[in-house]
């Protein structure tokens, strides 16, 4: 049986660039997982992991020119965007090295024995241990920060879990290059190269999530693909955690007071957010509630002007381009939906940005208008004109889970006594993982307090895939009761030989 070739394709032309690899067969996946599983013990020492993560960051930075050129040739995202993404990627690796070094992620808790309590309390010591091999499914729209060397990989390695990455078909050459650099960093740090392996192919992705030695999975992609893998993870004889980021509409609510105060500024900012990265960010605002009336008209006019001045762009592949063109065409054909700036094909290989508009009352009819409440990947947003706070709230009540929700408020609404704005924040808190006020959701800072996730279908778990607490996905707690000190893991021993942060009997 001949293995299927994996080609690198130029999205600007649709032509094959080079043959990069072959799709992994079931035996190939088995070998990769077993080799990675065998290497897991080498990640036990925190010092080895921190050295590895920092070495990987240094090697990636050192190969920046080659990485950016390769990624741009496969994604058309541009050197400026990819240079920034690479810096984000290496910053994540170093940040997780700092997390491991600091040690609080282990959540060490010690409760001294107290026989006077009812019931008596024995000596208890608790911390967290790595799950095992993690399967990472690379994202299409971030060939670095959410792919082979990205946040899922970095956080899993930081936790002590070796990783098998299923490369995304939109950037296989970039994946191979980054995978090889990670493996070189491992060897340079005294670890086996197989603490990170890369496989290609759709069938390989299914084999990976079903493999009995895979202990958890991280995914960034579509609702359809993510849900299929989530179901497969749950259907295993031994189910595993599946941390998937699937899809998000990222609603925006513009209050009447905000529209009256700065309509043009909001309209221009919205256009910039919608078109950033040709609309291929997972937090692109896809549904915007704008008040009816003159102020709302001024806002949408500014939005239309800015979108109309945006040149055509190239999506990550032609399949996505076709889905975008058909998706906006189907939405624009609904009765009562208008296209002030028509999104769609911009040329043989490009798309044009635009926006659709619909009255809130029409959207609330449901039926075919439910389509407007689904993400359309690319440079388009749906403007919903509402007549009052109750109608806006009714639209929000129709939404599923989201990664983000944004409120554009007036100065008085942010500085005055709690009122309608506080009620809005309470409502959107129930449907999103990150709440933005007077900003835009595109741009997810890598920071300890960040949360990138949300209720389903934005994510399949309540964890974050960005920020230091992303490490928690790949750990499980273990408590030791009345275990002699010499037999305890070093992290829990009485003298605290590793100098870890600890909570001892509540203090």
C-alpha cells in the first residue's frame, strides 16, 4: 500500500509547493505514540523541562527568517503578522518555563494530622502529577502559536507530558520545520527527541485520539471536526479529557449612549477587528448589536466606509475560501438581510470583506435566521439593529457559548453607578469566557490572568488554552495519606527540599 503524500500548497495560487511528508498509517501512529510514551519519564525533572522549553524558544528565534518565510508561503498571512506570532510562540515557551520554575501550578497542600477533629484527620499531602501522552491537534489559522510549537504543546511539556502533534494540512512544511527544532532542543537539553513527535493525515488524527496510551487531547478548529474528536475521546473504553476550542461568534453590544458618544470610532474599530488576519481570528466579532436611529446609522456608515477601503485578501486555503463565499451568499439571501458592503469573492484566489445587516426582530423569528447565529470564518460580520434593551437582551439569550463578548459603553456608563451596563455584563458573563469593555476581542494576551475558552460550543471544557493556567489541563491531583516522609515525592516532603509554594493546614 502506497502512503498518501503530504503537499505544501501556496494559497495565493492553489499550486503545490513541495512534497513534505506522507500521511501516517495506523502502525505509524502506534509507533509514534509508543515512542513518545517511552520518553515520558525523561520529563520528570522540572529543571530538565525548563531547560528544554527555553532551548526550544531560542532555536525557534534563531531560525526566525526560515520559519516566517515557510509559514508565509503556506498561509499567506504575511511576514509582519508571522514575525509577531513567532515572538508570541517563543514567549509562551519561556513563560511556561517560568511557571514550572515557580512551582505554584503543582498546588501543593498539606494538612497536618489532627486526632481532636470529628472525624479525626490523618496527615494528608496533595499535589498534581502529569497525565501522560498528550495529543495536540494543530490549528489552521495560527501556524505557530496554536500549532506544533504552540500553547497546547508548551503547556503539556511544562506539565511533564510528552506530546504527539497532528499537523494541520494547511502548513505541513512549517510543522515539520518546527517539530524538528523542538526535537533538536530536547536532545540539546539531555532529553530524548521523542518527547515531541509530529504526524500528518486525517486518519492519523482519529487513530491518535483512540490510542490507548494517549491520556488527553488539545484541539483548536471547527465545531464539526472538534466535536467528532470529542465524541471519539468519550467513546473510548477509557475516556480521556478532550480540551477543544471549536467555534465562536464573539458578540458585540453597542449601547445607545456609546453610539451617541463615538459612533465613527466604534465603526472604524469594528472594521479593523473584523478584517484582522483576513477575518481568520477565532475571536473575530461575528455578531454586532447596534441601536436603531441616527447614531447607529453613523456607526454602520463608518464600518461600511472602512470595509469598502479594505483590499481583497487570501484565506488559508481554497476550501475555506469556498466555504466563506457560499456561507455569506446563503446568509445574504435570507429575507430582510442586506449587504451594505458585499462580502464574497474578491478574485480567483481572494475574498472581499463586508458586512450583513438585519433587524433584531427578524433575527428573533428563528428558523432560517439561526444561520446568522453561526460563525462564518472570514472577513464578515452581521450587524443586528435593535430597538431597545429588551430586544438586545433577547438576541443575546439566543446565543450559545462564546470565547469573548464585547461591550461598547459610554464614559458615563463606565464611571457612574451600576445600572444597565452592569446588567449587560452579568448577561454576557453567562455566555462567554472573556468580557471586553471598550476594546476589541482580537488579540489574546498571553498572561497569567488570561482565559481563552468559554461555554460550549466555544470549548469542550472550562479550561483555558492561553495563559499560565493552561498547564492545569494536563495534570491530575493525588493525595498521600499517612505516607512516611522518606517515601513521599520530593515535592511533598517535610523539609520542602524543592522550595515550592505550599498551603499548610490552610495557611
